C-alpha cells in the first residue's frame, strides 16, 4: 500500500465548539466521539449557493462510505438572519441534511480551523489529525480518492472503526406544502379560473392551488401517487417526496428542488407544446410543463453542474497576461478594465449544455425569450423556446457587484427576476443584498444597481436608495405604477422600490425604498394581483418557512423602517504594513494532474477595499504566489483574493490522455485585515497570508 504523502508534521484537529447540535438526537458531539471515523467538517452557511452545491456533492460520497465516513456540518453564518437557531433548523430540514450540524454563530470553530471562506472542507483522519484543508466546491473526486486512501491506511493500522455514525434522523412532519419557493398566477389557463402554480420545492414537485391559496387541486411530480392511500394523501405528502429527474406525466415526472416558474404567452405555448418553464434547480435543468396534460419534458441542461473547464481557465490566464480579452464563448479572462465574456448563443443543443442551479425564470415579451437567473455561476442566461436556443445574457461568472456593460458585469447568486412594462429587467441579487436592473433588451445591455453596495453589506433601512439596505432578497415583481416589490427574504419583509421620477405635482422625487409588510417567514417570492382598472389590488407572498402562500392588501401608506446597516462580521487578521507575502496551496487529487498543456494553469486575482489598501500587487496573473505591499496609512480593509487551478484526469509525470475529464478548482476569499506599522504591530501580526485551495496535510 502506498501511504498518503504529508508535507509536514501532523496537526491535531481542534475541538468542536458552538451553541448546540442538530441531527444528533440532542447529544453534544466531541472529537472523541468521532475517533475511528474519517470526518469531513463542512463549514457552510445556508445562504451560499456554493455551500448548497457541496451538500449535493457529498451525498453520494456519504452513502458510499456510510460505515466509515461522518460529515459534520459546521454552520458559520454570513448574514444576521442565519444566526437565528430557528432559521438554521429550518434550513437543515429544507435541504434534507442527513448528518450532524454544529451551530457556530460566533465563528468559534470556524476560527479554530482557520476557515476563511464558504464553503471550506477539513478532513480529519480516524486518529484525530487534519488530513486535508479544501476551499470551494468541486472537490468530490479528490475527496473520494483521499477517503479511499485513508480507509486503506487506517484499516491496515487497526484505527478504523466500521459501523453507524452519530446522525439521528428527525421526525418527519406532514405538510400540504413544504418550503415553497416560487409561484405564478395561471389566470384562466389553469384547471379552473384564478388558480396558482407553486414550486413545492421541499416536496420536489409542482402544485396547482385554488384561488384561496390553500386548497391543492393537483400535484405534478414528487413520486407515484400509487404510494399514497388516496389522492388527498398524495397531495399532502406526509414525508418528503422523491427527488430525481424523469420526464413524463404528472405521476412519472420527477424534480429536484424546483424554484422559478414562467408562464409562456398562449400563442408561444401553442407553438412549442408546453405552457410553463420551470427552473429545476438542483437538477441543473430547465423543464417544460403542459398545463392541459401535466406532461413534463426537459428543455435545457444535461444534469451536470456547469464548471469552467481547463481550456477556458488557460485561455483566461493567457488573456490576463496579454491584456487581450479571450474570444472563446463563456471564457472569463481579466484585462486592465476587468473581466469580460462574449454574450450570445451557446454552442450545441440546449439539452446537452451544462447549467448551474437555475433559480428563477421570467418571460421577456419584447425579446421573445425566457431570462434565467443562473445562480450557480452568478450569471443571467436566456432561452428561446421557439428557436430552442440557449444564450449567455449577462454576467462574467465572477461573484460581486459590478455595473456597466452586460459582458463585464458581476452578479452574486441572482435568485429573482421580473420584467416591467417598459421592458426593464429587475433582478434580486441575493448575495449582495441588491436590487439590480438590466436595460437595453436585445441590443447593448447595461447593468445598474438600484439598491445595494457589496457582498458583505446588508441591513434593514428604508429611505433614499443610496442608503437603503436589504438582506438576501430572493424575489421581485413589477407593479403597474412603475415601482417594484421585493421579497426581502432574510428581513422577513416585502419592500417597495420607487424609481426616481416626478410626483403628481410635477416635483422631482428620488429613488427610495419603503416597507409594505413585515413579520413574514422568509418570503421568497411576491406576486401582484390587479383589478379591472389595472391597478394593484392585492399582493400574494410565498412565505417559504411558513409553508404557505399569503394574500395581503396593498397598504394605503407604506412604512419607513430603519434598523440599521450591517456588515458580515468576520474576524479581522492583524497584518504588518509594507511587503506582504501571499501564497495559495494547491495539490491535485490522486489520479489528476495540473493541466499545463497551455502553460501555467493556475491564476491569482487580488484586489482590495478600499483600493488604497494595496500599494502594489493588485491585478490578475498566473501562479499562486505573489508579493503585495500594504499601505500603512490605511487602518483596515478587506483583501479580495480569487484563486483558480485546472487539473485533468491523468497520472503525474505522464501526458494528459485525449478526452480526459478536466476540473476547475476555484475559491474567492474576502479577508478582513487591520494594518499596523512594523514598530507598532501587535504580537502575532502576520507578514504573509497562506491559504489553501486544496491542501493535503
């Protein structure tokens, strides 16, 4: 047997400390309880799409090694709402997490393991030593190799104990709806006038509800009703339904956490043979639903989560060095002005293209296509149902808040879309707690921000748009008067954004945010019902954590709330001004090698907030090491670091085989720092920063 190569002395894992545990039957776990098992510590936060991807990546690995592997989720919150223990318990139920979860609201265990980004994975061997430290998603192939090596090593040593782990499944709860995500009005096209179609996300199905918002009429997907004693039981589903992917009739079709729904115009539906486009989020697909028959088909997506492959990473790195934008479709280079992509049609049949967690969809009448919030790649795509064509619509794929031309814009997990009467596309950009717009339609598109300032800024503030704050909004809809409603999810509120304009007296008014309703349980979508005169008559809210749709009246006056702006609270690292070293560790998994066919396949991008923090070292280049120079006149700030590495299947020292599968490893870090002059630096202040993209210990 070949042992695992370790570059240095073994490091003992730190004890697991937090507020409490979930999925353990009330037991407090310790490292001693995990001795003899291979343990994966998954540092996550439930807002984060990359963290949700990791949950799904780990499921088959947990099943394969169920008797020797224990995953422990360490929930270290980004947003204030995520520190609420009830919200965490709901998230653990919603995402069907079948392993113990430690509630770490003060980031105690996060700091003990030097986690600096969501998600971070730490592998602990059966003797309690750290075996690997990984950042980001896409590590499952390497984890499988590492776990197999650890099993062989510790079985030979007699330190591996097979048997059940500490997970205790919670009691299932019967509900008509389970964490519904999105909804649309079917108007006169449903089973009867005035019905609604709901993405019953937690039951992995769609449900048509009567106009009263509570009476289920029919279910589409989620399992065979033959498994239920009667139709009423099938509609109620006492336990979570079956997740999966299958086309067919309402009894045969399967979804995996569906979310967004878009009703096509009747004339378009008649052409294409289906009425509703469904964002089938965890299947990474778009689905089509015929309302007349309940038949479901796959429109786009091959079921494989989209990742940028090694060739595109190499093209991006080469473009970064030459300051020439890469022209390959979807590549993400960086020149002196920033990242840029080539917008337009994607090659190949839509069902052969990889998508990444489509979260919402909306029909754009003027453009004649469906716009897709591709949350997993922080982009917007478009699907033309008549031409059966998929296109890149906006966004470089880099996470953040950058306005300007659509091909240079940055989004952050866009989760809600709406188109107003003027043709403006509105987007709820959840991870930047922002409300964004895209204008220009089929021409030169421009991205702007109406509310929001950045990845780590949020709050509950009404008033002028520049000072207003949201907290992880997931839904948006346009009102007839030109304003928009926002499902301000983590503030438990519905907010109203009014663009700048003129009032009835002809006076100029500034863009502003106000509150329509509050005290809601994670509202994830909002719809408006209009009267015969076309005015807003009532509002329908998808109240996800209350497992219901709620109808509320349009208020005569809107509230103004100011509970303050917030920033994500992460521990600040004291650093010494002047020359400062930066190194990111990466070791390709067993059975893979760095993809060096086009030169160095690694890339490092560094920037700072404020920009003045970095006197030298900002920018993008190949390699994973760099010397920075920190400004002694800037007391504190954030270092923004993005590292990438491309590896392909193949043995080290051998050429990469033709048609080898290639993998992109990428992580973004935001490292808060306090800067100190050398002569006044506190004990322990750092002169270099070492991060792990994939480090083996």
